[in-house]
């Protein structure tokens, strides 16, 4: 599927570029050809002006006429060097003088001062193509004759033919280069799509797995309860308790999935307020004291006196959720007689004031190879133990999403059998969102 899409993208890149290059090459060809034709016409008009000034006009019996021999005696050499041919016609259209090669048929006189292209057929040879200007020559109201100036059309065709070859070669090479670049760029474009698709597949598979197990258990308990013809109240209560516990677990899972879905679609709108962090940390710690006491784990809070009134612009409920999750994880993975601490500090990062919150435990630690994957959805370092405790593997993914929404940072450091440190960095003032 991805290879097909990549080929289509590369093909579209190439096709669009090829069309643009063809339009560009056509425009260049038309412009150059028209420029060459205009240059030829200008040359012919200039020759007409020069020859017209050199005409020898006589007026025997009071009627002016051109002395052909004196007028064109020196012109053949000049025009031959310039590859320009001259023809002189009488007022009635008869050709009186010409520099064209003998044997060529006489082209009918066709006055045209703007230039035209004509073909002269030749036996056993390709037709001779000329660019011509035919100018009537007058003195006052008297028509003295017609001067026709011709230049070979190859003055235009040879440069344009070379231009066409160059444009074809250049366009072909560019299309080939664009095809290669298009294949490369389409590969780059498909990489995040492929990664997102794989994550979506994994996310769907994991979510389905998480939902399937409790749903199956609920269904089994319901079927057992309904199948008993003489239901026992105590057994019925046990079934209902199991169902209630599993529905709560499903509710939490659905809530977490909904939060992550909104996070992915950028539809979460959180209001940030100035919150006293010492108070927030104290309240969160108090909520976890009962669990810590039951597990015989020491839980303490380290807040320097200077930071007792330190505030940060955050969403209180979301940051409380992150801290509850992190402390809960620390208590869950710390053995009895262990120690979990929560510490607050103030640091600077890139010149901006940040608050630093550290959750430290003396638990069993996390393998180094597992740390980069901790914030992936449904990831568990120890799947069996996490499932037995009711974890879904979404807690740290949600924590990271919340910290990212606050433009903060979260990182994990851990060593096996020595404990784990989770560090949160939050800006004290809301930073401008990157554009």
C-alpha cells in the first residue's frame, strides 16, 4: 500500500514538473523564434532603407524612373556577404534585376512591408524558404517600382532547431532528475505516514486487547449469574462486585483513550492559572499517604523554604493527575520499607525560569533499554505484573501529553535495584506556542 502511494506521489511530482517544463520550454522556444524573426525583419527593413537611399532616379521626358544599372551596380557584393538577396520590379510587376540564383522560378510579386515567409520550389531539391519584405518605392505620387529583399529562412531555422534540441535534452534531463527527487521526497513524505499508520495499528490492537479481556470476564460473570436457576445472594453479589470492578476499569480506560484522542486532534482546551506548587504537591502527597502506609513505604516532601510560595501558570487538575500517576507508579514498584520522595526546585532553561519536580523511589528500577519506550501507549516494562495491578500502560503516555501541553519536559533516569527518578520541568510563565 505504501509503495503504491509512494509511486503515485513520485509520478505526480514528475508529471506536474514535466508539464511545467514543457510549458516553459514552449514559451522559451516561441520567444526566441519570434525574436529571431523580428531580428531578420529589422535587418531586411534596414537594407530596404539603405538601398532606397542609393537609388539613382532619372526623369526623362518629365517622368521619374530608376536607373537600374547605376542603382544596383555595387549592391550584389554587399548583399551576398550578408546572405541577403535583392530584386527590383517595375511598377507593373515585371522583375528587372535580381541577385537570386539563376534558374529559380520567379515568385509572384506580393507587396508586404511587414515580412512574410515564402517557399520557392526547386527541381530535385528541397524548396528554398525565404523571409521577404516587398516595399513599393515612390517619388511623390509616382510609383517607381518595387524593391524585394530576401534572407534565407535558415537564419531562423538553424538556431531554433539547435534550441529545440537543447530544450528537449534539458527537459528530459530535468524530468529524470525530478523523477529521482520525487521518489526520494515521496519516501520522506511517506515515512511519518507509515510510522503513524503502524502506531495506529499497534494502538488499535492494544486497545482491543485491553477492552476484550474485561468485557469477556463481564460477559462470563453475567452468563454464570443468569444460568443459575436458584441464585445464591452471596454468589450473585460476588459476580456483581467483579462486574463493578471491571466496569470501573473499563471506564478509566475509555477516559484515558478519549483524552489521548483529543490530545492527538488538538481539541483539548485547558485554562492555566497561577498555582502555588508547594500546596499542590502537599495535597497530592496526602492523597497517597494511606497507600504508602499500607505498604510500609516512607513518603516525604522536600520543598525549600524559599520556594514555599513559588507559583507556576499551569492547569491544576492536569498537573495533579500527572503527579498522582507518578507517585502511584513509584509506590507500586517500591518494596516495603522503601522510600519515595517528592522534591521541588527552581532552575533556568534557555534563559527562562522553570520549576523542577522530582519523584524519586528506591524501587526495583527500569532496564535501560526500556526507558525510551516508557511513554509509548500501552507499553509495560513488566506486562504480567502491570495487568495484575490493573494498569493499562497509558499513564506515562498521558503524563507526557499533559507536560507537552504545558510546553514542559519529562524524563526518566533509572538503575536496576537502585530506584528511579522522574524529573518534570515546567515553565513558570506560559511560553508562546511555536508557530
